[in-house]
C-alpha cells in the first residue's frame, strides 16, 4: 500500500482541505503519508510552495485562502513526494486567467518523469498542456490524439459541450477503445 501512496497523486474537483491546518502543515502531512524521508520533507514543502508562488502563505490556515490558492494547494498535494501518476480533475476551475496560465506553466515544469491525467472543459487548457487529448461527449469517447492531429482532423473551431482528458508526460501504455474499434497509443 505504501508503494501506491508514494506513486499516486490526486487533486479532486472539489478541494478536500482541513480548515484548521496551515498550508505547510497540509504539505508536511501528505509528505508523511507518501513516505517522503524526514530529512527532505521541509525542503520538498518549500520547493513546491516556491514553484507555485505560495511560500508567503505557508503559515496561513487553508480556510483563509482564496479559491485559486486552495486549488493550487490541492495541486501541490497531488504532486508532492514525486508522485509518478497524478490525476487532476479540473485543477484550474475557479482560478482567474493569470493564475490559470501560471498554473499551466508550473504543471509543464513538473510533468517530467510522471504521467498526468488532467480533466478540463477548456480547449485552450487541453491544447496548451496535453501531449495527448481524449475528447468525450455525452459519456462517450469521441476521439483521441495530439493537439495537432485533432486540429487537422476536426478543424480549429472550439469544441463546445465536450469534456477533455489530457495526458501529460510519459505514458507507456496502450488504450483499447472498443467503440471506435481501434487501439490507440496514448
């Protein structure tokens, strides 16, 4: 079970934070859960807070944070400890445009040596972050491919009423899509 905790990070759509813990206490707590060695926990916490621009908020209670800062904290919790597989469910929802773009840049920096599955309703986010993009509509997978492939195949117009699964980083596996009858390499 420790291996699963070490290798998996999750940022659910709704922030699941302890209102009476500070930002750094949250991260230290998750470092312990993920088995980060005690001698590097503080360094890991400070590194992640710095990269997400939250270092000055390290002693703030989570209940005092803005919605965008809570989302950043939830993303850091998913990434902390070097999680190899990270699931981010609409990580930038509720963020202002500047914070969204900043978060995209930080996610690009942290995608090395990990696979990130990100869900979003925003095509611009999927386009910027995704190495591979899967598009779902009404509960069905409609298409999957790189941003360039999808633009060539379906044009540049925005995809309204779709849900995007975005894959970042290494993905050494195949996905069988029975409804399409093809095997896609993601």
